[in-house]
């Protein structure tokens, strides 16, 4: 008997390291570029409601600080539900195709933004629409930065694609944090902002 290790005992071969050519290949991928643009458009909406939601609700409904903050969390409550359902629908009914779920989700987000400023000054109406908006926005968000990045980033470039897409969203965060500060003091002044983001 020999003491040489068998092929079954050998450690798995290390993956080939990525090169700058691989990074450039990811950056030139039209689908990755499209996903960067989509994520750049998604993030301002998310951060507008995350950072400025309580102020908008306070101005619109005249609620106190705590009540405004609690009502604005309905946006975040819808998020995990939408992310989970978006992935499940994609896997179960669409053969793991992410784009149809993203397109439908973003269309619903656009409609929600279009009517948001037109809602009556009602806690129930605003809370319900924020929940729906959060659910559909997070569904698209999670698919764009997660599985779609892996799907279109190639085997060697999946992490690079996810990083590039997520990085483009960081610029959107800045926009979402700044834009509401530029609008007027009245809730009606927010309507053009909602329509522009739609």
C-alpha cells in the first residue's frame, strides 16, 4: 500500500483569480449597465421615504414626531414581505427569471408614486400605500442587487457585478437624501418630486 493521497482526498482546485479584463467585461455588459441604471433610479425612492417620510407625514397629517415615525415604518414593513414574495414568484412561476418581476414591481411603484400626493390626508390611506410601495420597491431592489447581478455578471464576475450595481445605487441614495430638502415647506410641494421619481 502506498501512502499517497487519493484523488478523492485532494482539496478542490482554487478558482482562477479575476483579472482587470474580467472587471472590464462586467462593466461592458449591457445588462449590468441597465441594472446599474435601474438601481440608480430605485435608491432615491427608498431613501426619500426612509429619511424624509416622517417629516412628510407630519406636514401632511399634522401628527406628532412619534406617530409620524411609526406611520412611516409601514414602508419598511412592506419591504421584507415584497422581497420574499418577489423571489418566490420568480422561482416558482417564472423559471427563475428576475426581469418580469422587476418590471411589474417598478410599474406598481410608479403608480404608487403618481398617486401618493393625491391621497386624502388619512393615516390609513398613507400607511397602506406606503406598505404597498415598500413591498414592490424592495422586491425589485432585492432582485436587482442580488440574483439578477449574479445571473448577468457571469460566473467569474458575479461579485463584481453586484458591487458595481450596488455602488451605482449609492449615488441614488445621495439624490434621495438631498432632493426633499430642496422642495417647499408645504406637502403639496412634494407632488412634483413624487411624479419625477415615478
